[in-house]
């Protein structure tokens, strides 16, 4: 068993081990480093082929940084990222360019992720051109992926401002699909959309996964969305992974106090049913100066003295046959 919230198996597509990303804080005329923002601090997890791994947590906990560091859009400070058993963090530029065909991203904001001065067909073709696919072949791929996401091929000549928010996100999905990747990082792909449009985009992602055997790292802060689309879920708090489990197991039996607080905030669509709310006191500590011991102990309702002194390890809890991992001293 590994310490990264899963057991090692042959069908693992992405294996993240001890991922760290610290951003320097510079001050003064000479811009000397005065401190480090610990955006991601030792995160580990695995994603199997064909599954959707949901990554949740409050805004600012490091979810998006994890997604971008996995793709090396941001260079990691430390740790290992293995994609198909190749260490992404130590690939050369040419090797990374070749691997990028298999690793794509859908950005959070469909409004700013498209060039307003470029027809959407040209935007989709850019990635194809980088990898040597041009001319009629590229045009055919653009038409095909637009049809796959529910848009007309003739729309390729239009500009982003001529589309609604939901349509723009479909264009973003089409751009990610063009190179037929194996892994897609979905960075809060529905958070900027209306609820009715969210369901359409989620169903589209689900259908495309079944059709093409895609693997998703699905980043979100909406637990209802994650519950709908994910196979397994990881919960982050202040740059660290605090719990990893199968979706049904996590929502039915959350073990970490932070996960319990998150799930208690999900509204139940039945006025006759009441859920006991777990109200967290205080604010999230600064990643510039995280607390000693467990990062969550200043807000934890069940914290003991040990929690402020010793950092808990993400370990298997419960029955030996379950893949439920939690980083808490008080969970057995």
C-alpha cells in the first residue's frame, strides 16, 4: 500500500507523490524573498484509467495549483508526478511537448480562456498545429469535435462573443478533446455557469468519458457536482490532502472533521429533512504561515493537544478491504 490515498494497481494512469508548490513572496527594492506561500504541501493521490477523481475544498486550498502543476503548466517545487509511469516533472521540453497530447485541461472561465479576436475553429486548431496536424486533417478534427460537444461545424468561423457561456465551455471541451487525450484536468468547468447549463455540461463530460474512455481530474468546490460525477473523491485543506475515499463511502461515512463540515453544508431538497450543521469557527489560516501540527486544528471542534504538535499522516482507516484514507489523529 502506498501513502498516497490508494493502493498501487496496474491500471493507475496518474500517480502523484508528495507534490509541493511554494510561491515566493518578494519585498523591497531588491525583491528579496521574504517568505513562501505553501499553496500545495505534500499532496499525494492516484487516478486510475477511465475514472473521475474529484478534488474538493474551500477556495484557496490549492486545488487549481495541483491541477496545473500536474500538467507542468506550473513547475513543481518538489515531489513526483508519474503519468503512464513517466516522471512528468523531469521530462525535457521535447518529451513534455509529446506527452501534452495525452494531458489536456478545461479552464474554469469560458469567457477568458478563448481569444476574442480569433474564430473558435482557429482556437481549437492551435493545439493541433503545434503537434504537426494541419490543413484538411485539422479541419476535419475541428468539425468532428464540435459535433461531439453539440455544436454545429459551421460555428467554427464564429467568434467567442457570439456564443453563450455554456456554448463557450463546450468549445473549451472541444479544444481539450481535439488531440484525443487520455487525461483531462477539469478545473471547475461548471462553476461560472447557470445551474441548468451545469447539468448539460456535466452530462456531456459523462457521455464523452464513456465514448472515449477518458480519465478526469475534476476540480470543484461544489460538493453536489462532485457527488454527481466522481468515482473517488479527495478533500483538500490548506494545501494538504485530508481525506480520500470512494464517492459513496465518503458521502455516507465522512471521517475527517473538515469533510463532515463540508458535507453538512450541502442543502437537502426536502423541507421535512434536517441535517445537523457543523459550523466551523474562525477563518482559514494563511498559507504563508500555516499552523504547526495539523493545519485544521485551530478550527477543529474535536482537536486535542496532540493535534497542534504533530502533523497527521494520510493513512488507511476502517476495514482493511476499504480504500478510505484520512489524515486525523482521532480517526481509527
